[in-house]
C-alpha cells in the first residue's frame, strides 16, 4: 500500500523554468510553516520503505526546509518546517533558486510503502 505522508500541506509553488531569464530575482514572501502528521498504521501493517535514514534539510538564501520521519508506538510521525524569506538575487542564480523549490516539492511528496507484517 502506498501512502502519501503529506497529502494536505504539500508545497508545490515551483517557479517556472526560465533558461533565458533577464531580470534579477526578487521575492517579498515571508512565511514559516510547521506541520506535524501522525500516521497510525492499521493493525497487522508495517512500513516497508519510505523512512528517511537521516533528516532532510535544504538551505538557500530564499529559505530553509527540514523534514524528519520517525516511528512511534503505533505508526509514524512526520515533522516538516519550511521558512520562506524575501530574496534579492542576480538573474544568474535562478537555476539554484528554482532547484530549491523543486527539492522542497519532492521531499513533500514522500510516500511510505506499507505491507502486511511478516510472521516469523
């Protein structure tokens, strides 16, 4: 069973591709998102894959993203923070600027794979 961890609060505001950008990057957005999702697993199910071995962290002048997932007594807990900052960057920095948001969107789209517990 595939289970999206963050199907309600995922960040998907990715700047469009712009290989011929001519203007500098200027944003005025200031936001700080903190989300915690507790997923209670059905009895007889376990996580097969999708747990991060290490917390995810992305940093860029336009913001910071961090996410971690951990097992709990009855399931999984996912905690994510996203800080967006006002930005003024030269046009040459656009690819890195966009990549930060692609990385955030990819991390927010994480899924768990659940399976029936194996009996020994």
